C-alpha cells in the first residue's frame, strides 16, 4: 500500500464536508477521506487533524507564512515514518503554500537520502538548509528521534515520490509587509520525484498570488503543467469569488472546476498505487454524507479499480461543462482577495496593463501564464490535456503514449480517415451502402462529413501541434534526452512530409493540417522571438533606466499635492528629506537597489505603528507601497546573469534555424538571423554602457560573474564581445590590464635577478680572496712545520684560522648554491612571463586587427557604391528566386535532367548572393555571382537545345549588373557588354539596348516594386557615365 501526504493551503483546515466557504467541502480534505484506511485512526493534534497508516493531512500555514517550516517538518516526519515501515511509493497532493511546501519536502527527503548514503545519523535528519524548517525540526526533536533509522536506511533509496500541486503560491511583499517566504529551491523539482503534475488557475489577479512554475532537475521526472479556469480557491471548493461574493451571471456556475480537480486527484492517486475506496463509512466528525459519491462511484468497478473508459468520458464531460460556463470563471479577472488588491496596478496607470495571470517561471522572474501555456484557438478546449483527450478519442489512440508516438500514430490514423473520407465523398448516397465495412463502420470518417466534426478534429490536431510547439518555445526540449529529441523531430518531420504528399494534395483535411503546421512553425519562431524581444526590452530598461529621475518625479508630484492640502510644513519637510535620502541611494554607482527597498520598507512599517491612524500616513502607505513596486528587486549580479542568458538564448535560436528550415523552408531565415544578431549587438552595447555608466571594473566586478562553473577559464561569448569593444566605451580590457600587470611583474623579476647576480658576484670575489688567503696560510704552515717545534703555538693558531676559513668557505658555497637555484627559478619565471607576454601581445594584435577589419567593413558598407550594390543584390535575389520557382514548378511536370542541372546551378548562384561570410561586401557577391553566371551560361548554352528561360534569366541578371555596377565594380560593364551587346559599337545603341532589356526585366521580375521609371533612367545614365 502506498502512503499519501496532504498539505493544505494557506489558512485552510481539514474540511471534508460542506462548511462556510466550501459549499460541498474542501477538495483535498474530501479526497483524503477516500484513501483506504485499514485499522484504527492514528493520533492527531490541532494541526494534523486526520491521520492513519496510509495518509496524513496537515493544515495549511497562517496568512503571514510563519508556520511553513512547521508544516514542512511535519510532512517530512510523516513520510519518514511510513518509509521506516517499508512504504516506498509516496504521493503528495497539495494546494497554495502547501504546494510550495511539497516541493521543499521533496528536497528534504532527497537531502536525507544522501545523508544515509554517506552513513550520517539521526542528527542530520534535522539539518535542513532552510532556517524555518531547521528550527521546526529541532522543535519536533522527540518525533524525529523516535523514528526507526534502520528501517529508513533500508528503504529510502527505493522511494518513488509523486507530487500533484495545485496553484503553488509562496506569497510576496505588499506595502512592506512580508506575506510569503523565499527559497531558491521552489523552482527545482529534485531528482527523487518521479512524477510532478501541477495546475495553475487562469483567472487569479490578486497581488502576491504569483504561482511558481518549477523545472525538473532530472529528465527522468515525468512533468505535466496544465491550467484551469478559476481563481486560486475555485478548484478547492470556493464557488464564489475570493471575497465570498456569488458570481452574478444567470445560469452559470463554477462547480465543475472542483469536480474536475477531484477526478484528477483520484486519477493521480490511483496510478501511483494508492487504494481509493469510494463511499467507505466515514465517522461523523469527518464526513456524514459525501456530496461527490454520485460523481465518483461510477468510475470504480467491484474490485475498486478505475474504469478507464468511464474516467475518460467523465473528463470530457466536465471539460465541456467548464467551456459552457467560461463566463463565470472569467468574472474573476476583475476580483481579488481582500486588502491586497490586483496585480499590475502601476501598469494600469501607465496604460501597459495586460489582462493575464502573472507567474514566477522557473526563477524569481515574472512571466504571463498565457506565454507559458498559450490559449488554444477555436474555443473548443479548456487546455492541452483536454485537446489530447479529444484527439485520442477521435482517432482511437492509446493513453499515455510518448509525444513522438502520438504524432506517428495520429499521422497514420489521419491518413486512413482522409483516404476513406475522400472516397466516401465521391460516392452517391445510393452507392454508400455497398462500400466496404472498414469505411462504412469508421465513425470518424462519417463525422468528418459534418462541419462541426471537421472543425473539432482540426482544432484538436492544432492542440497537439501546439503541444509540440510549446516544448520548443520554452526550451523544454533541452531537458529531454538526445534520443527523445531526435525521435520527436523525426516524427514531426515525417508528419509534415506525409501531409505534403501528392496523394493528399486536394484533400481538405490535409490542406488544413498543412496550413496549421506551417502556421505553427512560424508561430513557434515568432513566439520565441517575441519572448526574447520582450526579455530584451525589459533588460534594456533595467540597463538603461534612470530610477532616481522616476522616483524624484513621483515625489515631486506627491509633495505638490501635500502642499496644496492641509498638511503642515514639518510633515512636508520630513517627506522631502526622505526623498533626498532615497535619491542618493539610487544615484550611487551602481544604484543601491537593495538598500533603497529596505529604506522604503522601514518607512512603511513606521506608518503602521502610528496610533491613532493618521490620514496622511494612510495616503503615504499607499504611495510608498506602489513606489516599492516601481523599484525593481535586482542587482548587478542579476543583470549580468540575465544579459548572459539572453545572449546565449539568441545564439541557441540562431543555431536552431537549420532544423526549422527542414520543417518549413518558406521563411526568410537569413533576415531572422540578421535581426537576432542586431539584437545581440544592442545587448553588447547596452551592457557595456551600463558597466561604464556605473563605474564598474571589467576585471574586478564583471569578470567573476561570467565564469563558467564547469570551465573556469571559459568566459561567456557576451563577455568576450564586451571585452572586444571595451575601449570604445572607455573601459579597460582585462586582457590588456593583465598584460600590463605581467609586464610589471616581469620587470620586477628582472630587477630582482640583476640584484641576485650582483650579490653572487660579490660572494665569488670574497670566495676567491678567501681561497687565496687559505693558500697563503697553508704555505705559511708548511714553513712553520719546517722551522721546528718552537713554532708549535704558531702552527696551532694557523690551524684554527684554517678551520674558520673552511667553515666560511662552506657557508659561502651553500649561499652560492642557493643563489644559483634562485637564479634558475627566476629564469624559468621570466621565460614563462615572456611567453605569456608574447601570447597576450599576439592576442592584442589579433583583436586590434579584428576591430580594424570590422571598422573598415562598416565604412565600406556605408559607401554610396556599396549601397547601390545592395540594391543590385536584392534585385538579383528576386530574379534568382523567380527563376528557381519556375524551374521547381517545371520539375514537377517532367523528369528532364537538364532542369535538375539548372536547379543546382541556380541554387548555387542563390547561395553566392546569400554568402555574407565569404563575400561580406555586396560588390564582392556581385562579382562572384557574375563570374559564376558567365561560366554557367557558357556551359548551358553549349547544350543541344538550350533553355530560353535560362537565356532570359542570364541576360536579365547581367543587364541589371551592367546598368548599376559599371562604375563600381571594374570589368562588370565590359563583361555584360561582351556577353550580350558585342554587336553594338555605338554608345547610343548600347544605351537603347539597355533600356529595352531593362524594361523586359521589370516585366519579368517585377523590379518596378523597387525602382520607378525615373530611377531606372537615372541608373542607366549613371551606369554609362561611369
């Protein structure tokens, strides 16, 4: 039997039966009573009101969130007790702050799992990294010490944890008062979790109710994020608005969201091994008569197993009921919980309000819910789960298939339906009776004959396409394994090719699906680029905004209002002084954002302490609360991290164009790439300007922020680009600074070496002198020995002097050896430094050359000649594309190898025009194009039956080049004339011929879109004049 933990939401107590605020009972409480409970209930207390050997239900924390640590500690202890008994299938279902607690419970279990792997004891069970949780665990020390460690150690490595989270909201800060808590672990689902499912409500707008959306640490974790209509408490059983006011829309109700949530929770528990016993006897203090028995009991067979088909039907029925009552749910877009008000109040002032739920997407980073879970068009579906259920039902697909298999089987089944539908449509009514059973009995083929059936099928397919697209829009494919990504891409590409086959060319459904796929691919790129542009715009504002001016302007308006009212000068001066204090912090380099927010929060708290309440203070509380939202909560580290992430995402998107082109080659990827590169250049410029404006040092302040933790010497591409342009913004390039520092160190080492050499030379001089003196003494000793015994004393004295000299010489030898070693070491260091110096000097020269090359390229691109050449390239591209389209169309009607050869030649010419890498200047591309065209023309003209279309195309191109580029690119006019006008010697004939031919080109290639007749005349004259 599996074990279940239920963590209720903020200010929510165990309420399984109808009560105030819950017309039919609170959802999680009710579902918890359905878990089969063998034996007697276990001991409960004033927090854990319901408990048995299979489940524990923990009440939610208080409004201010101070009790979250206690709830996490209780949840961890309950699960550890179950694990000690051998339970390894653990399920958690939770709501609101309880859902955030559920993620942290998972992190604590993973921490404890690691502790047991390392052989740590019971004390480490309570060693949480979260201070609130650690304090609570210490307070529950007796509970933790009573746990059977041996049982936990034997079983914890086998734990399979599953979580169902409903609208996880940690809270936030409002008017300076914290009504939530923060932990970076909110946004990570740890590896110990095998399944994570989360619901977010679409119509919640209350301030401080931003739902978190985490990401998984492991690609093995099954992750499902879905949305439902309603506010934060709708699915829990609050059928009214957040302030308990009924929805005043006749005939509309919000009850189906709760019913659907109950079904989803039961489905979640059942598939994770939890035994559900619908209608089991309930104690009077728990539930007298469950109100949802009629909803649940038909879903179970006699053995207590879920009937899958009945479950799917119930899902679809409830989803349709929700759609019918959509207006009741959308009413909540205008409501909120008491006191807090709605999000985006400041944005409403500035006219930038967007009617959408704000969430925290994978970090403390605001995002709109519809950007993460886009709405499905057509109004047929509540969410992607609804669309998937529909397409599975419509096409007879199995449930739970991987997405690539769903795509493959959908394509196969659709092929059958489309073929049968086409045949059925071609028959007269009298003939349909004699059609084959496979067609006659295919209900979906007949459904396709109706407009409604056709639209539902197409919209459900769009849901599937959108589900695939959503994976790429939000980079979810990065968390997939390489095999999964390859399989999904292969399936999508296969689907596209299948629907583009000649057999389905005239099929209405195939046409609709092709259009949907092409549109979706375009929308994927558009949505991704839009999101990145939005991120770039927000980052641009942060990098360039002048907060001090905004705050000063707001204060000036406030003080003007106060002066015109009945407010004494002391209060006005007090606010004016506070304004100046705040402005000083914001004008610091860099701005002291954190300190500014703390100052505002401290001021807000001072207003709350006023007794009796002051009318002015109430106005100031509102003003400072709104001002706190204006001042963003970020610092230099966060800005640089966001800039680096955005630059990498732009790079990643550019790299993905090759794959997208395989799926849809009709888009102008070159133009998209150019726009992304421009966005990257803007990002480099804005980041460099921010660094310069705030007196930040690239080496000390910025360099550490861009180090890749995996490769410490590998800096980010953005940082390398900033270094490259550093001098343009008055910044010091760290590489140059390092080079200067190493030069200085090298100079010092050289000076030190010179001193050491001098010292060594002095020692050698003394050493040589001592050796000479020793030799003299030896000679004297010999003389004394010869002179006899009378000179014995003198001999002894000399011996002592010799011994002293030997000691001095040995010492000098040691000093000499030490100095020689130091000199050798210094030589090694000098050689290394010289090598570094040469390498850095070479790097510097390379960077200077690159900068000069880039400047020269920009200057040449900005010349009139190159601008004119740009126009020529644009015209040549149009001519080449038109000729390629002509050849492609012609290829479909013939198997002529000559046509294939022309296509290859024309694609090669098109590639030359697009090749800005080898030919960065338009004039270079024209020259390369012209040379290649001449060779190709010679080759094709030599054929037995040359294609007239090719001659027209070649002539059009060469005339266009000759008219405009004759004075720009040497030899171009002569080349054009030689090829097509060599029979004319008169300049006037030459000009007239150009005009006639250019007129033909305008008719053939629609060049008139780009040039008027006067411009054409001017180009012709200019070309000849040159």
